[in-house]
DNA sequence: CTGTTAGCGCATTCAA
DNA sequence: TTGAATGCGCTAACAG
């Protein structure tokens, strides 16, 4: 089937293609009468401007790549939603790219910008190849990550403060022996969360016990493993802070398997507030990251960057929020007594 | 910063732009010596072909739109992964569009194909506006859905057989009073699942009790509501089949709240095998849909369609699989006795 | 095997 | 206010 082009419209309306173009882009630069004739011809032909040609001509793609660590992680879905929503409104498209911790894939997506398949890059990976051929960097915004050696517009949360509030909640409930399952500590984000944990304890006059910290991988199983290892080492604890919800869920499952109840015997706090945090039983107390807002903000910064309102590399903080649900409870007297006995023994 | 074009490469190599183009696209249609000179010039200039120009010239976008009902549903994420993976390998891009049960949004994404922003459409919505201006339809593949009045290449599962296997599992465990929480029955998919449920019962010589069927919305809460309404109506049941996992999780949570244990008092089977099916406690018995495979297959069909190996509108079935985990158990003697007493009373 | 030519569909000068 | 002319960057006839 033949698609109408600007030429066919121009011929039908008896004007030049330039006038058709103008009528559609700047209607008030065209005499009323001409405009009506053109619009009528547009209607008659069913003409729809070929966006590919328009974008080519304007040397823009109106496409942004959202590059994430792992596309299968629902966490990024919410981010994507925020990005897409904002982009949709502004007439942009969003391509989600899966980095998979694979340099080649990352490189591929960065290359897409050079190949004019996208205008910019929202990075949610912890790294980026910085070879010479990657220079200069495309318009880039970073979300929730930090990339060593790069200073770019960033939307972030205060990981340390967020972790601290989670641990403070446990302290407020009377807990003193609080374990931490961290994320991979190579990443600054996870170091920050651990710092927050330590800071909360220290501020409460508790000397952090290194035995209480176990490092995980963010995967559910690593939450299980961490608990198993804590129990194996017979480290007493009445509460546990996990640096993400999946590990928290894994931890709870392992605690149960060992005969401990949550929250009666052990309180658990997660991080992220993923979709299922509210659905597990009991519903998970956790630190909420407003992912859609984070996504939308990143896209907004991206558009600023692309459309010249760039400003300098600033960082915008999105607030987090502790959501108290069913996995945390006041430290029970009995537990407290039992533990003191254990300690004395 | 200036980007090298094919012209600059041609000048540096002392050849025509056509030769540069050829060298890159059909290397062996070029004399060895020339080729080397061109490649050297490419290296020297850091030339990368402008994909936008290439695609424009070839009137293709190498982009496919994956249009889903609700982008926030992690279910589609796995589909997306399958689609993206296959597309990545074939040099295609994938744009995920959010239909949100909104005709206007659907129309928008269908329009994108007409505007040459995408080559084709993978539909995962239950409907599609079929106004005159939407004709003719763009290259379209349907996944896991059926759209009334449209006969298009489709990748599907056998919903009826899958549901039947789930219910058969419950029958095998000795259950006779099996409830079904359906998805929205306007959709063929959900009718089919309900048919499978009925067929399994009938084949086992059980007359289905309409009271045991409750319709849900696929959302977690509707699982809760369905159970609440079953209990309120005092319909006895020892097992429950939910047409998706979220409703199953909601149902379990409500069963627990009412003092019933899963699976000791009530067995539960879900549908989908979403990421969290394995993480809830106890892990959910469910029907697995191989979503990545479904996605990949849909993309494969799309490419066939676009690249002319189209064939006719065929349907490919992807097998499902019952995954037995912890929420189903043999009907307990005690329960059986209690129920008979109830029935007699 | 290579160069010349001719667009793809559109937006944007520049003149009129 | 409008039209003619130009070219974005590239590929694909066609001729040589």
C-alpha cells in the first residue's frame, strides 16, 4: 500500500512541499486560507509525516536508552515506568538495554548513541567502559549509581541516611544485636548502606560487631546463606537489616526453616520496597525508594541535557521513606532474657 | 565535536563514497587493496556509519514494538527479556509500550508503525482498535492473547490443558472440593482456563459446583476477596486453583488470616510461575509459562514476517509445565472427616 | 571492480 | 506569505 508523502499532499493542495511542512510545524506562519487547503489535503490523503525522515533531517532520534544491570529485575521495571511516562509526555521513546554485567553489551548500547540510534543514555550500571574510542561521552545521566571517575548529572538517594533510618527503627524497638546482610561491597552504594548501619549503631553507643555483618549478592539465596552462616557461627542476633528486599525474603525463609519466627524471634528490615514486599507473609518492613519518581527525574534531567538547559553536573536527591509493616516488632522480654543468659554462659 | 561521515572517509581513502559503503556492507565485492585502504581510513577517522541514515535510506527501522497490557506487571518483563535477547542477536531494537487498557495509547503505538518509527508490532493486549484508519494492519504478531476478528501469527499456550493439569494434580492428591478463582472472563484466555478446570472435574466424575467459582481481576487483592467471599458463603473447599500467581498469593494470605493452614488445610495452585512463586512461604505450586521462550518465539515470528519468510497466520504452541512446590498436599484424613460431618449436618 | 548519479522524505535557507 | 533550491548521510542502480 502506498503511503502519502509530503509531495502528494502539496500537489493535491496546489502548494509547495515547504508550505505543507510549515503548515504542520508552524501553523501561524501560513495564511489562513492556504492552511485550510493544506489541512484538507492532509485529511484527504491520510498523510502522516514520516518521523524517520523528520528525525533524520533534524539529526535527532528522540530516543533515550535506559541501560540497566539486569533487565529481569522488577526493580528496574518501576524505574522504566517512570522514565517512559515522562518520556511519553515529552515525545521521547525509551529503549531499555540489558547490561548483564557484560562489557560488550554496555559498549553496544553506548555505541548506539554514536550511531545515531539514540540521543542519550541513562545509566544504571555500576560501570562504563572508558576506552579512548568511547570518547567523548554521549549525553548521559546516572541514576542510583556512581561510576568512578565520572562526574555526570545524577539522580540519587541518600543510601547512608536511608540505611541508618532502617537500623534506627530496629534500635527504637529495643534491639541491640542487629545483623546486616550487605550488597556487593565493591559498589559504593552498598558501602554507603553499610556505613549507615554502622553509624546508627555507633550513635546508639553500640560497638559494631564485625561478626554480625555478612555480605550478600542481592539475590534471594544469598539472604538464606547469610542467615545460615550467622546461625552456624552461633552469632546471637535479634534483628536483621538486609540491603535489599530479596535478601530479606531469603533471610526470613531461612530463619523460619531454623524454627525462628519473624518478627517474634527476629525482626527483619529490607530495602527497596519491591512489589512483593507487601505480599509476603508477614508483609516486609522496608525502606522505600520511589522508583518511578527516580525514573521520571532522570528522564527530566536527560531532556534538560539534550535540549540545552543542561546546566552543570548536579546531583538530585530523591527522598526515601521507611515503611513499617509486619516483620519488625519490639524486642520480646523473653528473648531478651534468653539472650542475656546466653551471653553470661 | 565533528563526527566522521562516509564522505570524509572516502576522501581520505581516495575513493568514492559508494566504495566505502560497499567495503563495509559487501567486503568481498571490493578489491583487496582498496578495501585495506578504506578500512584504514575508517580507523583513522573513527568513522561509524550513521544508522539513522542507513535505516532511512533502506526504509526500515529495525525496531519492533512490544505492546503490553500493563508495563508494571513483572510478567511482561520476562517476555521482554526473551524478545530483547532474540532481537539483540538479530540486530533489532525493542520498544516496550504500555497499553494501560487505554485505546488512545494503543492507537498511539500502532500509529508509530505508520509513522515509520517501528517495523512491526508484537501484541500482548486483548484488543486493538479496528477503525478504518488503522487499516491496513502493520506487520503484527500476537502473543498469549486472542483478538476477536483478527487472524494473525500467534504464539500461545494451551490454557485449557494447562489449567486441567493443575486441577488434575489436586484431584490426584485426593481433593474433591476444588475452588477456582478465575481471571476476567471477558477474555478468551481466562475462559479457556476455566474450561480446563471444569473438564478436569467432569472427567473425574465430579459435577462442578458453580458456587466454587469466583471471578477475580488478576490482582493480589482479588485473590483475598475471592477467599473471603467463599468463606462468607460457607462453601466448603479443600483446594483452590487460581488463574494467576498473584491471586494465589492473595488467597493464601487470606486463608491464613482466617486461621487455615496452607497446604495442611487447603492446597493452592497458581498459574504463571512468576519470580516470586518460589520465594513465598511455602513456595507456590503453579503452572509455569516459559515466558522468555514465548518472547523469543514471538520475535522470531516477527522477523520472519518482516523479512518475507512470512508464511501464513500460523499458531505456535509453547508447552507449559506444572511445578509442584509446597502449597499442595494430599488431602488429610482429618479434614476429609470434618467435611463429611459438615456435609451431613 | 569502481565511480557517477539519483534519490529516500523532509525542513530550512534564501529570494521573491 | 510562499516557492525553489539544497542537502541531511547513506545505498543502490547503472555504466563504465
